[in-house]
C-alpha cells in the first residue's frame, strides 16, 4: 500500500510537466482568389488530378488512376530530375468542382511538412466569374519538441503558403482578376 501511495504521489507531481511535453499542433491554411473566367473553364484547367501543368513550380506530373479515388501522381518540381512529391487522391467530385488529396511521400527539405492533406475547390464567384479556394492541413516537418528553424511551424506555414500563392497567382494571370 505504501508503494502504491508513493507511485501515485510521484505520478501526480509529474503530471503538470507531462502537459508541457506535447508535440506539434496541426496547422491549417486557406488561400483563395476570384477570377473572371466561369467555373467550368477554371475547372477544365485544374480539375484533372493528373495534370498540374498550371502550377509554375511543377515541371511534370505522372500518375495513374485518372480522377478515381486512390489515384496517384508524382510531381517533379523545378526541372527534369528535380525533387518529387508523391500524392494520392482521396475525394473527387466533378459536379462540385472539388477534389482532396494527401501527400504520401516528400522529403522535408523540399516541403517541410508531414501528414499533409489538401482540398482544391472552384465555385461561382459573387460578382460572376469563379472563386478558387485551396486549403490544407499539415504538421511541421519536425514532429518532436524544439524543432530546428527550417522544420518548425512557421517554416511549414510559409512553404505551403508559397505553394498555394504561386498556383493561385498563375491562375489569376491566366484567367484575369
């Protein structure tokens, strides 16, 4: 009985420090733009999961499964032989002009995130045209406490923001504001 009391007392004394030893928090990000083109036109450009030629950072995309759930694609970034990101489609609705995918493989030196999922949606714009929303959720590239600066929450948010902004800026340039 004495040993049990000692254990419980020790546990209760250590409990507050356990609360401070949590890991990273899931980050969420959403960027959107409005363009002049009708939703069907925008969706014709971005609605094919296998084709990301509209994004300036993507040199090439290869994959299989078209737009079916479980389809995969590998994006080569920058130039031939550049770094790659492997992704899998887990939701697709052409009528709602929306799809969702997750990263299945990426080096954190390329994109400092883990457990990343993303959603791309086109809806009619308030004043005509289209509203394009790109949102994602992810953890930083370093899953433990005290991450290095290049793998912390701020680095993850900055990197994903840059990816979304570059893609949305390219769509705005193509379809007009």
